[in-house]
């Protein structure tokens, strides 16, 4: 019933948890999630530890498998004031065969300890969205960001592009990367990278700020 949630001011802030408590495959051809401003939804692998205790979950030996594309949005029109208290979607511990997209609104999207199978898609942020994208200790397909106000943080992760495609296309997004491997070409507005391997060309629009240190880039 998450999509029926109505947000009514700051007092209406809600936190939802969907815990997948097994390693089954879930066929979800089109999973759409609406996250109102200031609300948070977590979709995570987790089972009760023994003895069971209310509110306690552990992800040991669980790899829930989602088949299908997913999308998230924040209701309401995008404005210059959007993003002050964005909705948040957290995906933790899942194996996803499909593309994850944000279609509209201001959202904080966090992908942790998960795999978005590169051959089946990656992450796409549409033009009408402002997204703070955080990828932590995950494997992900190509990242494509069309909006002007989104940002990226990548930590201990691997981005893998399909053949002849860019691993990260985010020429309007400031990006911070630490201890990652980027398999494919990439474009950024501003870049801070450390301890990272780039296998192909990196293009940065604004070079007055940021740096690339303790990293590998192709000689050309």
C-alpha cells in the first residue's frame, strides 16, 4: 500500500520497509514506486535472527532476485525549491535484472550491497528529476543522467558499460568516486576521484575544481 501514502506537511513524514526474507526470484515486469517529499522507503534483503526480535533483521545468506524494470518518482512538479527535503529510496542486498529509473521529482537514491546486472540495464535519471545518487559496494550497469541538478557518489563499486556504450553519461552532474572500477568511457561536469581504475576516456567539463589522484587512466 506504499503508493497510497499521502504526505501532509512535515508531520506526515513516513518510513516504509519492504524486507525480502528469502532468495527467491520475483518476476516484477514493471515496478513503480511513488515517494512523497520527506518520506523514505527501504527495499532490503533481511531475515529475523534467532531468537526472533521485533525490528531486528540480518541479511545473511540471502540474495533476493528481482526480474524486471523499476522506476521511482516524487509526486508534484519540479521547481527551483525542490530538493530541500527529498524523498529517499534505499535498495540494499538485491540482485536486479532490469533497469532502475527516476522519472520525475527530487529523490535521494541509494544502492548498497546490490547488483544491477549490467547486461539488463543500469540506472537512468530522466530530465525532469533532481537526484542524489549514491552507489555503495555494488555492481551496476551504465549510469545515464539527463537532469541539470543531479549528483553522484560512488564508493567501492564497479560500473560496467555495454559494448561500445558509456559507463557513466553525466556531463551535467558533479561526481565523487572512491575505490571504484569504471569499465567504459565516462562524462562528468565536475569530478573528484581517488583510488579508481578508469579503463577508457574520461571527459570533464569543469576542471577548475576537483582532481583525479592515486588512480589509473588510459595513456591517451
